[in-house]
């Protein structure tokens, strides 16, 4: 039941001019900001999909190895990338408050912090063999996992630095620029995949080695492109990238305070999902391959919605900076409508026409060998069809809360739900009371729990009074 303040907010929202399409922070404005971001994140999905498709055509073992190795690599990146990506909220709120000099300070500190992390990732290279031996996959798959992970490490720092750089554009709603950089990186990656994986540039680049090198080079492409765009004289003069004298007091502390909570939340969610992929790998090559295919197909829904989520966070952060939380709420509801239309449509397609999404993979394998994988993948796509809708709802709520700065609640909820679900899955697997479908049931339940918790927080309205900017107490 809504309290009096929430009713007042709702009345204010209803009285503002325009309908849900044309009003401030309505669907039209959200899509204007979010569509280039959706195209950007869709390019991530397409990169991953093509990468694993080519690997599947080259060798099912190589494709099966790419998911756990890639997920472990991304898990180690989750905290710094989550922190770097949260600069989007700082940029959006400072943009709403018309304080460009602090935007430059935020980006500068993010790039410096990301650069310092680059050597740290190299320390994980000798640990890769041990990590994949612990999982218990076959010896052939382990060898490929180690190779893929170790090469990806050389692009880890670039992923963090480019994530920080991109928020200068996304946080200010200049999303077309980010789209061109991200799509350019995708095109480069796909082109290099085609050249490397199938041995067109030499046997030493063939297979999973070439796939990893292509991904690594495409990450450094983004750093170079963003650097060229950011350090133009006109932009540098207005935003003061190289002038630390105008920085707010305690800015770096606040970046780590809020960004760390966001980073840990991303780490928990991706770490939980990585744990599930590792557990699936213990059930055999067929289960692992089918799960990898289902995850790849689901990425066609979830990854583009990440772009929508960034758009929601940008609008929410901007309106919080303006002192207009009621408009931030409108942006959230607009995002939910868009997400439900897209995720609902994709989920319906997964359920009704699963073979459409598997046809490209079937081309690279003998029908008799592919049939067993196909049957299990279709079963798993029924799970995907159901939980992708809840996944979309959860992403909208989390994006709104992050845009306002309400990150501690998200972190606590993520820690509780992830720990509970992963512990239950490991226990039942150890007791031999669960199969691959059981793991997907657990994964679906985890997403639903997160969705309920985050929307409950949104309805309380406590996020409306949050901010990541300097408070009067800090200023004194």
C-alpha cells in the first residue's frame, strides 16, 4: 500500500503534460538515448554469438571450453568493470546539475584507476591451469579453457579502461558516439574471428587461440578510439580532463564507495552464473554444450537490454541531479514497458520456434551427432523463454536504483540470493539429487527472487532521496 508521499509523487507524475510516449522521460526520450546503447550492447552479444558459432563449426570441444573460460575471465573483471561502469551515474547526475568540470574529474580518475589494474590481471595467468583442473572437465576441454583464458587476460585492462571512458558519452546521453565505437569493435572482432579461427592466417592462430586473440585486439581498439575522441582540445577545455584543481573534495572516495558496491553486486551475479556453468560442465559434454547454446541464445535478449538499462540509469541519474525524482520514476516505467515488449516477444519465439536459433549451429555438425545436443537445448530454451522476462524486469529495477545511487541495497540482496542459490545447487549436486534441468530450475528461481526484491525496494520510494554527488556535510 502506498504512503501519502508516494501518492503525492504519483499525482505529480500523472499531472505532468504528455502521454507515456511523448512526456519528459517517456518512451520516446528513453528510446532516443537507449537505442544506440542497445545497438552497442547487441554488438557484444553478436560478437559472443559469432565467436562461439565459429568455434562450434571448428570443434564442439572448443565451443564448450569458451563459455566457462570466458565466464571466469569476465568474473574476474566484474568488480572493476562494475565500478568503472558506475561512473555513468556520476556523469549523469553532474550533467543534470550542470557541473561539467566534475564530469572531467570523474573520467580522469576512472581511467587512472583502470590503468593501475592492468598488471594485476597478469598474475592470474599461472593460476588458470589449477582453476580449471579443480572443475573436473575433460583433459581436452581443460587445455582449451586454459589457453583461451590466458590470452584473454592481455585484454582485461583494456576492457576496464574503455568502460570508464565510454561513460563520458553515455552518462551525458551522447550515445551515438558510444555506439559507433562498440559496433566498430564488434566488426573488427568478427572479421578477425573469420580469419584466425579457420587458419586463414596460419595454424598457430587456429581455433580457440585465434578467437581469444581477436577478442583481445578488439578491446584495445576501443581504448584507442575513445582516447582519440576524449582528448580533443574542445572537449578537454570544457571538462578539464587534465585539471585536477577543480575536483570536488572526497570525489575519489565517493567513486569507490558507490562504485565498489555496484562492482561487488555485478561480481556476485556473474560469479553465481559462472558457478552454474562450471557445475553444468561436470555433467558431461552434451550438457555443457547444450547449456552453452542456451546461454548464447538467451544473450540475444539479455545483452541488448543492458543498453536499455544504461539508458534508464542515465535518465534516472540526470533527473536526480535536476531534483526531479518523479521524472526518474517515469523513466523507469517507460523502461519496463520497452523491456516487457522485447523480452516477452523473444521469450515467445524461444518457446515456439527454438530450431530457428539452432539452425546456424546445426550447419557445422553432422545431423546424427547434433540431434542429442539439439533435444536438450530445446528443453533448456523453455527455461530461457520463462526466466528471460523476469531477467528483463530485474534489469530495469536494478538500473533505476543504480541511477539514483541506491547501490547498497542491491549489494545486500545479491549477496543473500546468490549465496543461497549457489549453496543449494552445490549441495544437491554433491548428493547426486540434481541434473542439468534441476540447475536451470535453480537459476530461474534465483532470477525471480532478485526481481521481487528489487521491485519491492523501488515501490518503497526510498531511492528518490539518494544522490552520489557531494552533500552539504561533505562540502563543509
